[in-house]
C-alpha cells in the first residue's frame, strides 16, 4: 500500500481537530466509567445521544454525528483512551474519522474523506474544509 497517498490527511486533521476542541471538552464531562460501559455493551444509541449533546454547543444539528463505531483502551497501567468513530457532513464534505479522547489530550485520525461524493486524494481542499467547518459551527456571540 502506498502510504504517501494518505499523508495529506495530516493537514486536514489539524483543521478538524481545532474545530472539535469544544466537543472533546464536553465529552470529557461524561463519566468515563459509564462511557466505557456503553462502548463495551454496544449501546450505540446512548453514545450517539452523548455525541449529539456534546456537539450541540459547537455544531449545527446533524453536521457531526456518531458513526456507530467505538472502542476503548483500558488497562491497569494508565488512563483510559476512548475512540469514537464520528462523521462530519456539510457543504459536500463527508469526513469519517476517529476522535481519540484521553484525560488531558484529544486527537483526530481521519479514516476517509469525500467531497461531492469523490474521494479526497490530496491537500487541495483544506481551505474548503475549513469553510465547511466554519459554516457548520455555532458561532458564539458575546453579549454587548
């Protein structure tokens, strides 16, 4: 497999990660034990509801959804890692990615991305993705 084909995702991941800061913070408010239990017992509906609630302050409804994939890495030697498969959809983009949550950090790993139903195979759509994320975001307006 040619790994160089996927190196362009790194630039998109940076743009996406910046937009997901609020969602990651909101997800960390969920009791990690309950979240692990939902993942282990495949309670996808519960996880979808948590993701919807966590994203409602940052994104317009339906633009960021749970993609029915979740896992957790829990061992005796360290803090848990939660992996949530999510989908961002707006302005022709569909981005399937994993949000990795840890106690003090979060990361984004893009699995697959399309624009207008065609695979994104280079970094030329970075600005367009940033616009799609901005369009889907709920802008916070400071009171006067």
